[in-house]
C-alpha cells in the first residue's frame, strides 16, 4: 500500500506525516512538494518525495502514479476549483483507491465564501467514484494567534464576531484524524470535525487562565478590529482577511455541533486553555 500526503511542507501536512509514520511503514509514505529543495528535509527524515503542483495537471498525474491512498490537503484560495479538479482527475487516472480530503465545517449547509471551493471539490471526488472521507475541519486554534498576540501585547482582546461561536481545536488534532483516515481506519464518508462551539468571550477567558494576564474584552466594529491587528504588525490586506473570518463566525458558519472529532481521535480534545499554552510555548 502506498500513501501520499499533499501540502507536505505545510503545518498540517507535516503533522499528518509525523502521525502517519507511526501507523504505516515510512518506506510506503510519499510526500508531495513543489520542488526538490522544499523536499530535502523530508527526504532526510526518510520519506519518499514526489514533486507536483496542483496548478500543473501533468505534474499531479506523475506524482500520483502507483499511489493507493491520498491525503488531499486543500490548497490556498484563489484558483482553487481548477487546481483541486486537477488533483481529483489525476487521482482517478492513476487509480487512487481512497481520498481523505480536508474540507470545511458543515460544508453542505455553509454559505461562507470559503466553503464554495470545498463543496465543489467534495462533488468532484464523489463524481470520480473514489472512496473517500471528507474531513470537514472547523477552525484551527492557530488561526487565532494574531488576535491572541495583539491581546497579549496591548492588554485588549479585540474581536468583531459578536456572539458567534467556533469549534476550535489544535491543527495537530485535525491532522491526527487525517493520518488515521489515510492509514486505513474505517471512518464514514463525512466526519464533522469540530470542537465544542464557544464564543470569543470564552476564548479570552481561556487566554487569561493560560497566561495569568488580565485582559480587557473589546467588542469592536470592523474598523476597530482591523486597526488593532494592523497596530500589532499585520499588513492591512491580511487584517481585512481576518475581518472576513469574523463575519463568517458572526454568521454562525463555524457553529457546528458534532461528536465525530473525539470519536475519531479516540480521546478528548485538548482544552482551549492547554491548547493556548502549547501554542504560546
């Protein structure tokens, strides 16, 4: 059995590879990277490396030759539907028997602009007739580190999502389920991977406990939120992207209640307080 993990040099793919090598022989694991240089470190660790780019369908066809099970980590927004289509077509042509795909929380009901590419990709995989697990990942706790960093610098925890709730968990926890899926664990076709949905107020309280710092909670408007992130060193366009995430959360896009995550992991999720401690080192 040959396994390929895409996005292998990213945080998620890196965690998934580390978990996967504990589950299957490392000699059977392939890591997809964009260039030889990017793959050098993974090669040193003992992984097989394949070169490929979602935007280049021929490279994906070559990269997937002889692969049985694929962990397909979604690409960056932009031209994602074309790129993801290239991956699915290449997988079908190569005879890949199973795909675990990192999707979006509650994708089938979501109206977030972020969800459209994932809904498209899920449909492509279904139409290709390839056995699959859609890993509908909620929000990584890591995504909140710019807000957390700004809060610790200024003493003000600024957010704009109002009472919206998010099912945060650590990236490594999502990646562990992904590795289990691609290794051959029997999972349903859809896993809704969400922690218990809670508000930013709850996150701020967890941050206070994790650091012992007093923080003032500031429910900001759009401008106040963006300004607080820019003041802490984020470029304006990135701060505005974070504001768009706040809209999604305010509109309940990540308020997904499911017990799938802990069942799939086989253990409780890390608490927000402990997760923040881990990320803050």
